[in-house]
C-alpha cells in the first residue's frame, strides 16, 4: 500500500476548506447520535515518525465535545520489560458504548518495531499478526466501528522533518533514537508495514493518508470517519455471525457420564494436602523467577466447593504473587464494553498467578440461558474464547480450567445445610434456587462448552467434587503437574 | 515503639492454638456482616525486611472468602521514575464498601526508605508525613476501618533470616539490595520508623507485633482485626466531624458582585487567541520536558461555556500530553469508595496536563444540595479538598480552578437557544431546568465554596463568560501566566 502510494493532486484551496468545514459540522451533529445509539468507535492512527499523527488527532478532535472521545497513546516498553500480553494495552483502552477512542499509534507499530528490532522472533511476530486479526474481528463482531488510518510521508520528507526538529532546542527531544533508526531503515519498514497491512486488511480495511498535505489528509480522515459513523447509524450495531475456527480439541465426557464416587480417606487427605501444598509453594518461586504467568479458571455448580478448593491452592502461595478474582455480574462500565474486556484488564503480570472464581465462560452459560446476550453472541463466543486463550498461551501463560462437578442430590443437600447453618446462610441466595431449577438446561450448555473449548493449550478438567477433599487433591495435582511441565519446558 | 518493644512471654501452645482457631471462626462469621453493613476495611502491614509479612497475610486470609478481600503490594519505583503523587498507589487501591484490602507494606515504608536513601529531601519527607496523616484521617472520616500493624524482628534475627535466605539458591532472589542495606542501617531505620509512627499514631494507632513468634503475632493480628470489625459493626459507619485547618486563603468576591459586562471585539479576539494558543503550545513542550504536572479545573453554571473554553485551551496542545476528564455522576464502583477516589485515579502523569470538566467540588455543590451526602460530609469536604490540592501542589503540580460565571438571564437565553437548535438540543436536559430553579441555593453554595477553597497554592479564578470570547482569552492568559511562573521557578 505504501510502496504503491500516489500522492493526491493539489486541490482547490477554497473548495477544500469548505468541504472540511462541512465535514466538521457533520461530525459535530453525529456526536450525540453516537451516544444515543450507543455505538463504540475506535480510530487507529498509525504512520511514520514525524508524519504528524499528533497534529492530525488534534485537528480531528478540535470540535468534538470531550464527553464523547478520549485519546490513548499506549506506552511501548522494551520486550523484556513487558509484563502483559501484547494486546493488553489496546484491549484495556477500548471505548465504552457511545464513545470514540483515538489510538495514537497502536498494535501495528508495536508489533513491527519489535520485530524489526529483533525483540521478538518471526514466530512471535506471526502470532501477533494473528492476534491482531482476531482482535479486530472480535471487536467488529461485538458492534465496534473501527477506522484504521496510516499517515504516510516519503523517505525524503521524513528526513527533512527529522532534521528540522533536531535543529531546534525546543523540539529536538521529540526525535527519539527509534525515529532515527526507522528513517535509516525506511525501506525495510515500508515493506514490513505493507505486508502487515495486507494481512490485516480484511475485514477492517486500511486507509493510507497523504501526510505531506495535511489539509487533504484531515479532510480525507473526516470523510472516512463520518461515512463510517453514517453506516453505523443507519445499520445499527453490528452483531457478528458465529464462525468456525479449527482448534485442536480434547475429547471430553458428558457430565452425565462422570463417575462421582471417588473419595479420599481423611488421613490420606491430610498427608497429601501437606505434601502437595509444599510442592506448590516451591513451584511458585520457580514460576516467579522464570516469569511464567499462570491463569487458573474455576467454574462449577453452586455449592460445588469452588471456594474451598481455591483456598487450598492459594494457601501455600506468597500473597504478593497471587490474585483471586471473584467474578460477579458485570458493572455498568463493564457491560458497556466487549465482554472480554473485564477479563483482559484482570490478567496477571508475568510470574504471577491469577485464579478466576468464575470466568468468561459466563457468556456461554448464564448469559446464554438468561438471554443477557444474543444467540449469535454466545454461539460466536466459543471460537472467540478459544482465540483469547490461545493468545494467552502464546504469551507463555499456563491456562488451566476446572469444572467442579457434583450431582443434583449433593447440591440439594449442601443448599439445605447452608440454609440450616446461620453463618453459612449468606452463601445461599434465591438465585441459587432459581438456577437449580434450570439444571437440565445448564447441563446442556456446560456439555456444549466442554466439548467446544477444551483445547490442547487450555484444557478443561472435570473435578469430581461430591467428596470435596478428593476434589482438592485432584486439582492440586493437576496444577503441580502443569507447572512442572511449564518450568521444564523453559529449561529446554 | 520499636526501640521500647518487649517480646511477649512464651505462651501455652494449646491455649494459643485454641484461641487462634476461635478468632478465625469469628472472622469467618464477620465477613458477610462486613458486606451487609458495607464497611470498607484497610489493613496496613508494615515491618522489617524478612519479618514475614507475606506469610502473615497468607495466614490472615487463609479462611476468608476471596469475594471479601484483596491484597495489594504497591510497587515502589525510584523517585525519579515516579510519575504520580506519593499517595497515588495507596489511594488508588482503597477497597470498596464491604471489602477488606490488605496492603503488603505501604506508605510508611515508601516514605522512610526514600528519605533514608536521600531520594527525597527532609522537606519532602515532612510533607509526606503530613499527607499520610491527612490520608488516614480522611479515610477514617469517610467510614473506613483502618488497622495499622508493624511486624517487628530484632537486628540479630533479621541478620540470621537474611543469611538463611541467601544461602539457598531457590530463595536468594528474595533478598533485595535494599534489604541488605536496611539491615546494615538497622538502627537508623528503627529510629526513623519510630519517629514516623509517633507522628501518625493519632487518630489511627499503630500496633507492633512480634515477628519472632509467628503464632503469637497471627493471634494478636486476628484479635485486633476482629475487635476493630466488632466496633465497626456495633457503631455503624463512622462519619467524621467537620474540622478547621488553616490554609492561606485568597479573598474572593461574592458572585453577585462580579461585573459581567466585559467583552472583546471579534478582530481583537481572533488575534489574541492565535497568539495565546501559540504561546501555550510552546509552554506545553517546556512543562513536558520539565515533568511539571498541570491540573485545570472547570466549574460553572450550565451553559456558561465550559466546553468551548476547554477546547480553546486544548486545541494547541499535543493530544498525547493532555487529557480532558468529563466528570458525570459517579458509577456504582465509584460511589462505593471515598469521594476523592475517582479523582485520584484520574490524575495526570508528571509533564501532562489534565483538564477536569467538573470536579471534586461536586461534593459541596450538587451533592450538598441534592442530599447525596450528609451535612457533616460536605462541611468536612472544604478542608479535605484543600488538603488534597495541597498534596498535589506539594507534588509539584500547577493547580488552577476556574469558575465560569454568567448571569441568570444569559443562561435562560442560552437554554432557549439550545432548545430551538436541533443539533444543540442534546446539550439541554430536564436536569438543567431543575438546577436552574435552584439558582439561589446554588449561588449560596458556590459563594461559600469560593470563600473556603481559594488557597494561595490552588486558587480560584472567576471567569466572566456572558461574552464567551472574553472568557476564553482571560482563561488562556491565566493558564499561560501560571505555566510561565512554574517553568521559571523550575529554573531558579
């Protein structure tokens, strides 16, 4: 795209000015419609160093009310200091419904620069391109309007601008070493940007703007933006269709086939618990030092024993290196964003363990059954979740998912027990009883979930928990086994 | 406190164990009452390196349901890399109502270490002690239960523990250089901790625990915690009384005395605007390089022209270095925390400009008049806000506050104009009309606010905005003047 780019012919100044003013008026009129229709809008502005990205954004926002937009410039750290997955800062910054977010450079610049600087391998770079494709599609399917712009200037023009900036004491600090390096490697960058844009041009197309004629570029950007908003206003929020992606899946039994009889003797339990917790504590040190992030996901029937199971895992861990994230119903600012947002923003840093007490799988269970999202939304979610988890394991994370299983009789017994024990009553809500009535529908949804999302890289484990002690020991063993493998892999 | 510390006598093991178990039971029973009563609880655990803080927290939380607590270990960066005020990470982490937050080391350790390392001057250190006093009192007055613990070990014991950790490959990384240095300077630290604790012992007392007898320390901590919760449950949420602090105040006129007749000619306006915006753009570079944070606060009548005024300020600024924060009614997760929390978490980084479109002064205007907080709350808020802003200017921030003033007739005219202009209708809500009916009450509240919070360090400026153009030029001049002074001060 860049290598074939032809600058626009010079235009009539008066006409250009009038056109730009009319587009600004239009954007001004659109801003409150965006809010009314609850459309979230993402504008990614990539481009060459010194192409004028900052001034372009200034110009685009100059008339918009600050209640309607934000600008974000994610900090790109040296790869070895990155503590979160590649897409983390971009996902964390997505706008809520009815707002516009301007990204002042973004995921392309980060991936390309790190790749060319050899901070990441070719394989990692490819994984990032795939993650970007998934990121953009997921957001589009979730109703986000996305505009991707590249502000282009020629090698010669870039040289001139960088030299001018460096000549002046007040502006020389604006030229970073990386900018100088980019200029020296202009052709390599151009080729790599081009290849990246080719690979990510569908379904959200790129638009190259002429950074050498700022007025034309601003007019063009305003035109693209207002057209995009028009489309969104006309067609309403887009809901992506379910799609199939091939993931290597593990064969899972149906819940009805699970044998819930296993138990453990009390003495054996105590002995094993002590031994396993000691081992887990040791491994925590190792994963901390090797900076391996660990994500443990708990789902299960009400009263299945998730809480007690989690406590047996976290007890031997240094609290500075572990977080338990209880997931309740989303708050308004969470509902107003992509459903994965509240999980992206809760990810652990490298070397840390995060235990999710309930997870993103709410999408295909409670949200599905209670109608909190559309059918297309939850049907699409299986593949979206598999993508999300693959992005996590690509990052180096250990992702383990536990379904804590009990039978209906055991649940009833535990509910009754809770009801009759004053200090446990708070644990039992009307909702628990209502959910219990829908046991068959839930079981169907859970079976489907286990079939469709138990990937090789992020597998499900069914934990028989009629005997809670048996369940705890089994979970501890699985966690230890996975961490040992992860540490060994690191040593290879 | 440390220098006079006497270790406890050895206790009967069986009795200790039984006592601890009983206290754990009690805490378990309290956890859902905390949620019911919406009590927020802060537990600060300070102590010597290798005193066993992590293991103490593990032990305290081991039975608590993860839905009720979190642990935070704020990262202490080298002073020159700190981009936020000293208290920022601690304020950002305060729990919401009904939850417990454990701080694994906190504000004392950060202040003392930096002071002894000479990262901060004695004057800065004193300012931090004062900030801590204010922080703790503000939270207490806002209904937070606070427990401050210091885990103590002797110099000899610390030496033994550090040596043991360093002997073992798996644990040697746990001994940081700072820990070794602390051990070498044990006596200096002990004196400084003691002095700090003396100065911050009221109204929230410190408790020193014996880190050499872990079982006793855990029992003692559990006892203190459960007693504190008992008190809170019994007496309910504490509401602090209004108090007087002496701040150097600037004399402000009453709104009714303000002459709203000033205007500016259109040609003069355009010339001045261009000149001033150019100058402001230049100054943005300077404050960015000198890392001066800038906080501009806008308050004013509905339709006074805040939005347009703000846009004239932000237009010449690089969008990467400025954020406009529109403040609407708080969301549930914001209401559930101290009223200053949502402003603390929106502060700019050093070198950045943040424009607040409405501010924390909502407390003494809309919240006061609509009864969203108690009388004691808003009466206390004047001093709390002065403290907050002094903490910001102590940090080095330029804080300017603008009251955008119009008269009632002008407002009516602008409301009518909005009503009759389709693309402006969204700006006018029923609430605006309702607020208008309360003009006299608001005027009284605003007058009181201006009298009580226009401090020398963070002054109010009344901006006559019957002529919006005049208002914009006046505001720009004030901002430029203040930034020039701040830059000059930096050069001294």
